[in-house]
């Protein structure tokens, strides 16, 4: 049913159930918001009207109405630009600022803070309200996420994302009135919870209440240590998002400029995690073929995403025999760098520092897992920084990123296929694995390497692929809520699949918690995905098993795929964990 109303003298027609805010947005009338966030494709709605910033006048009503949670009605007359509405917004922002730290200049969200931006837009130049300020301890317990409750504005976006989209349920509001705080149950530290460190909470946080653990200082120190050889690897999703921090359109492929910038920052060698993604496919496709041949446990689940790995360790410990035992690509690269590459360079692994540039804050936690180390004192990967942190380093160094000339990755360990590039988007890992598994199992060439049914932003996707007369059922899920749906189906015996890819973040790594903030604009994620597909199409080789540097690595060092040495270096195990 269509509803007719008037907003600022403009006739508007919208479907029944539409809010005033959505109706205004449909005709390009801007109403400021803070707590509101509506991500339809992620099935996330946060319109609890807690911030009261989006207040408007509705004719016939004595009180102002929160536009984000007020449904339209036939004949409704709305005014968004009256003095009363504007003053109410300004007052609400002043109230929020009165109980907010005044450390904007040193805040990780400085110039990317929605509260800061709104205060500037509303012309807030002073705070009329003084009094007690909240004083909660900062939570720095985890390797990935920093919680500063004193910067929280109680928008509850993190709670909605964690509970409704990711179904992890770490955050909830506790206390009453002035003493209310959003935190884990019983006031626990994040490290003592079932948090997956996916970072989607900090991706939607409008202030600096949730930020990533900052490792930029550690990288600078290592780069300036003459006793260390510092090498860097970059994940596939970074190259289609980094440019956004320098004015490029989302999805712009900046691989060559990124490599050039990393060399100027002082890294001794610049490598591509895509190489290790091809290595991952060699192992994962071998594992799939082995399970099929020997009729072992199916489905096989890809294990490249550390947020997803920690999710099933907490939520589905009874299914730990299902995931692939393969390490993630950047961990594979780290162990190869500190064994094969260190030997070629004549370097003691203790003197090599491996830095990973990742779209993901969970990778920081992953790198600290004790089982992902050659020895206790030699982790596979030493430091992880996010796309945002790399952007900051480039800015700090005064590098004119857009004027850089393209440069190539170092060799060896620098060649990659198109299959490895698409690891960065949902469906890409399983598509890459199928390109190789198909040819290995059939002995024939796969002419059409693009599996369109595995692509797109739909939360759960499926496809059927016939190999040697057997039809394999493939599943893809992105976002942990969608992962839960599949896994509960497997547990109940209702979901019959042979291979599954799961990514913790909506869109996959392109929407990782360490990427430039997309502020709920799903079109940005789609553009990033298309950038990866374009790079895949432009690659001279598009199948992992055709990467000559990968084949040389097996010939010279690893032996056969899924063999003894490959298992020792490239595979891992998982741990059953409690939910709290």
C-alpha cells in the first residue's frame, strides 16, 4: 500500500512501513543520524532512536519525533528544517559531547568520526552542559580490538551487528541511566569471550569506542632496525580498497602503486599474499580430492578466515573434523618465508620480520596463535597491519601515492594466478579451489573458469559441479549469521553439501574490519569485488596449479602437495573453546 505525505512542502509517496527518515532520503532530504544504520543486504536494522539526533516536527504532534523509528502515515506533514528541530539536534549533540573525551586530535577515528562530523555540520562551538563524565577502564586485552567505553555514545550499532548479523552476541547493554555501558557479559574482557575478532563492530562504530590494535609503531621500529630483514606481503582485498584512502574510486586496482609505496617505506622485499593463496589452493584442492577418493569426512570447509575459524571453535566444537586443516594464505607465506626464502637469502629466521598487510583485524589475533609458529620464539607472521594502517603509514611518510609509478612484486614468491586474486571476495576461495580440483580429478581442461553462481552479495549461495560423473554440491556463506545457518543444518543432518566456503565478514575480505570504512554503503563492496574479478580476468594464468613459481617451490622444497613436509609446514589444528 502506498502512503502519501508531505516533507518540507514536497509531496512524497512511499510504501507502507517506511520510516520518515527513509521517506526523506528517497527525495534527497538529509536528516542527520548517529545511531541509525540500515544495511538491507546484511539484514541489519539499527533504528532504536537512542541518540535522538534525527528529530523532526510532525504537524499535529506536540513532541518532536525521531524520524528513524517513526513510520509514515497517510497525509502526514513533516518539517525537518525548523528552528525547533535544529536546536533539538544541536542540544543532543552537545549532551553527547558533554560526556565524551576531548581527545579528538589523538583519536584513531579523528576525521573519520561521525560524532565529530555532525558536531561540525551543526556548528557546535561550545558545550553548555558540564558535570560528571563516565570513567570506564579501556579494554586492551585482545590482539585485535581496543574497546574504549568512554567514547561510546550508546548507539548500540556494535550490539546489533554482533548479535543480529554475526550471531556471536558478545555485546549487550548493562547498568542503568548514567552508568549504562555496552560491554561483554559480566564485564569480561574481550579476550575472555567468544569474540571472533572479525572487526565488524568497529566497522560500524560511529566514534573511537571500538578501534583496531595499532601496530604501526612496531612496523616503524622494525624498519629502522639494521639487524632485521623486514619483508611485507599484501592480501588480495587490499589492492582494491587502499586507493580510497587517497581519493581513488572504490574498486580501483592500485597493486603497482601499493608495491612502490611499500618499497619507499623501507621494506627490504615486497611480496604478494596471492602467491600463498595459490599455495593454499594446491593444498586445499589436494585435501578435497583426498577426501573424495577415500570417502572421508565431508563437507570440507575452507579455513582461510581466522574470524570464521574462531567462530566454529566456540560455537561448533563438535564439527572440528570438517574444516580443512590448511593454514590461511598469509600464515602459509610466513612459514615459507622463514624456511625456504630465508635459506635462499642466507638469513637466520630469527632475523627476518614478516609483516602482513591485511583487510582484517582478526589476522592480528591469528598471527599470535601459538600453533602458528615454527618455534615458540619464531611465529610464522610477526606483525599484522590493516589497510587503514598502511594508508596511515604512507601519509606519515609524505608519499604522493597517486603519482607513484607502478612496480612489480619481488621474486620468488611473487607470481600469482587470477584464482588467487578472487580470494578477497565471497565465493572466491571455493571458486579458485574448483578450478584446480576439476582439472586434477578429470584430467581435462576447464575452459570456463568463472563460476557465476558462486558470486554476488547474497548471504548464502549454492552451486552444483559435476566432476567425473559425481555431482558436488557447493555452498558459500559470508557473514557469521549465514555461516550459523549452514552449520546448524549440517549438525542436524539437513544440509547435504560437499564443500563450503565461509567468510566472517559481509562480502568477504573486501568488507573486512580493517578496510577503509564503507559506512554501510554496500555499493562500495560491490565495486571492490568487481575490481578483483577484473584483475583475475587480466591475469595471464587463472588457475593456481599453473603458477610456475608454486610448482618450483614444490619441486625444490615441499615435495608433493598434501605430502609430509607440506603437512608439517602448511597445515594446522583447531581447538574447542567455551562460548564465554
